[in-house]
């Protein structure tokens, strides 16, 4: 086998050639397979590309449709807005036309009114001229005659009243009554402290004055507005002076300050809440004081409402004399005198205790305290004998019973005894009360407080009943009435306060 080299060479060459062609055939087959795979992938890519293009076209169409829809909506909104604006413009033009029409009509009416006023003035002057010619007197002369006649009539009445009192004086009765009264006064003795117009509120710390005043004075202003008193802060260290002629207001102010300092939060809203709490607490205290007074004089059958009013007298004064102390004193004296005279001591004692009950509300209701007292006692079914005994203590009504004389006598005794009253305070308190009463006579006034020793009158009005212009007019009218009816030193400042509050609750 290895001996023929030529054959070997031929075999080797033939194998190489065969291997080459075999390898070429295999490579061609692989090439064809790769080309097929590539063509297949290209076809698949073309299909996917077409799908992507279609999907993109669909999305683009959807976006275009969405944009067109939004554009249509915006256009519709703009059209609606334009339509509303056109309607509003038309409505405004109509309103403007109506206003101008009304303005023209009012101008015409004003012109007619002026013409009528002029005609009325002419008629008035003609009527006055006719009256003057008929009477033979001028208007001023007629006025002077009327005033003179009125003065003469009143002078005559006064002279007659004095003469009547002189005729009714009986010396024997005076001597006998003097013995009885002297005995009663000796048996009864009670200390009396005259009320003044200020109260002292002691502060635990001087720094608290700043909190009480508040930022820009808003706290002290709220306190004065709600309590109706004047706070004097810088009078002396460690205390505040509360100034008011009404002891009840001073008591409310003192209780309010005490509650605010305990609470620690001093602000207008808190102040208003504490003022209401103090008023309620003072109402309860008044009942306890009235009950104690009734029991002290031995009266146990009074209605609760009367006891409440009796307790309020503790916070009223007359000539600087405490009204409740005066009533208790008169009741004790009336019981003693009635027993000495042999008349009804129970009626006398009860009538004397209740003779000034009208003073508990005379600053709230119009009328004298005697008339108010009659109405109160009748309302609560108090005996007619008691009412008759109390109604004559100022001689406004005739003396209907012996008990009536006793009540009048004990009222005068309690008031006139040395040290009971302070005459120098009376004019001051009376002027302050008259100031507040004058303000209360006007319509729309809610509250009126005389402060600063009567130099200022603060009037709170109901905002629903009075506008700003009417508030200015009210201040002017009150000032004029004060000038016409009162005598006072210096000047009085009239301040009308109109405060509107809107309150709603979230539930």
C-alpha cells in the first residue's frame, strides 16, 4: 500500500478536492438558511412596522379628535360667557335707565315739595298776620302773656298749698307723736355707712394693670362699655378705682375683674362672658340679701320675686343712704310705733319694708318709685292695706289708714336722723340719674351710662332701629335736651355708640 507513492498522491489530491466541494456545498446550504431567516425577520419587521404605523395613526386620530372636542367645549363655554355678559349688560342698562328715571322723578318731586313748602310758609305768615291783626297782639306779646299767666297760676297754687299745710298743723298731735317717736328711736339703733360713688379694687400685682388695659386700650374700653362704669387706673399703685353712682354697676365691675384675674385670659370676648357671669351671680346674691332682710324684720310670706327686688335695693342709694338699710330701719321703727299706738304692727312693718320697692326698677321703667311700687305690690297680690299704708309716705296720695301715717313718719325718721344721709352727694347722683333718664326717653336707645363724674354720657343704640345718620341726630337732640332741662357746671360730652354684630353658629 505504501509502496505506490503516485497512488497515494492521487488519493490525497482527490480527497482534498472532494472535501473542498463538500465544504462548499455545506456552506451554500447554510448561506441559504441564513438568508431565509433574514428574509423572514425582515418580513416580520415590516409587519410590525405596519402595525406600529397603524397604531400611531389611530393614536394621532384619537388625539386630534380629543383636541377638537376640547376646542368645541371651550368655544361653547366662551359662547355661554358672551351670552351671560350680553344679558348682564342689557340688565345693567335697564337698571341704569330705571335709576335715571327715578332720579328725574325724585328731582321733580323735590321741586314740587320746595314749591309747596314755600306756599305753606306764605300761608303760615298770612295766618299769623291775620291772627295778630284779629287779636291786636304780636306773637311775642301773646307768648309773654301766656307765660305770665302760667307763672301766676302756679304761684297761687303754691301759696294755697302752704296755707293748707299751716292749717293742718296740730300742736297736740305733734307733742304726742314726739313722745312716741322718741321712744321708738331710743329702742332702735342701727349703724349706717353712707355709700360713695367709687369702689377700690386691689391688685395682687402692679403689672396686671397692663393686661387690664390691653393693647391700644381695647380691654378697658370693653369693660367700661359692658359694665357702664369708669375705671381709674393710674390713681395709685396696686389698686384700681371703679367710679359710678350706681353701686350695682360697681359690684358687677368688681366681680368681673376678680373673675378675669383668676382666669388669666383678659380679652374682649372673655370680658363679655365674665360680665354676664357676674350679673347672674349678683342676681343670686340679691335674692339672698332680700331674704335675709325680710327675715330680719320678721316677714316670711313675701313672694320670691318681691324678695329679689328687695335685695336689689341693697345696690341703690338715696342721698348717699343705702336704700335697703333705710327700708329695714323704717320697718323696725314702724313695728315699734304701731305697737305703741295699738294699730296693726304687721301691716305697718311690711308697708315700711316695701315702701321704696319701686326704686329697684325706677331706673329701668318710667314713673315715680311710688307708682311703680303700687304696681309691683298689686302684681304680686300684696294686701290692699299694705299698699294703702305705703303709697302715702311722700304724701302723693291721701292717708287712707293710721298705718299710712306710721310709714310716712318712719320714712322721714330714718332719712332725717343725723348721719343717715349725705346731702352733698344727692345733687351729683340726681344729675347723673337725670342724664341717663333723658337719654332713655329717645326711641332706639338700648342703654345709657353717665360716666366721668357726669362729664360724659355714653348711649348705646339698637343698630337695627337706627342708622349712622340717625345716631348723629340723636347725639345732637340729647345734647339740646340736656341744655334745656338740666343745670350743670362745665360741659357734658354725649357719645352715641352704634355697634353691629353678625353672629352665626357652625353645627
